C-alpha cells in the first residue's frame, strides 16, 4: 500500500502580531520625540506706526514707493508698473544720492508684491536704504 504524503499540511507559523505591536510603539516613540525644524520665512507683519509725540527729525530726502489695494505701484506719487519700480527708484537716486526708500504697502495688497519689491531692491544693493511702513501712516 502506498502512503500518501501530505504536502502543504500543518506548517509552523510565526505570529507577527507582537512584532507589529513593537514596530508601532517605536514609530509612535520616534514621532513624539523627534525635534521638528522650524523653517525660516519672511516676516510679513508690518511694524506699528510711530508715536505722535516724536520730535521731527532732520532726515535724508526720501523716495516714496506705494502699493495700493489693487496692487498698483507708484513712485513719488507717479503711477508705474510694479516691475519697473526699481528702475524708477534708481533714476531718482541718481538725482538724490543718499535718499532713503520708504516702501508703503497696503494691508489689502498682495504679499507677493512686497516680497518682489524687497527682493528686487536687495538684488540691486539697496537693502540698507529701505524702510517698510504701513500704508496708513
């Protein structure tokens, strides 16, 4: 008589449940104890307006750059395209060397315009001449 060999019968199985428990506990431990890096960003909060009781200062002449609610730019009261502001300011600086640049941006204006203008002035080496103030001041 032939004996039949059973294949695929009762094989020993390894219970994976305890290992999965340990893996999840370790995962939770590392997530909780990980130090999260804070990413540097641009501080877009506008400074508070100066107090009214300050004495008038004898300051250098200033060039006023204004971005209104509709994201339209003007330099010293003359409307200009926002991508041509830096060229206009450089032309005025040729006539008024040492003048400061006052950048007034409306609260409702796009922050993209503020960042674009700030980066454009920084690229031209004018970052030390810029003063950003709220548009209502």
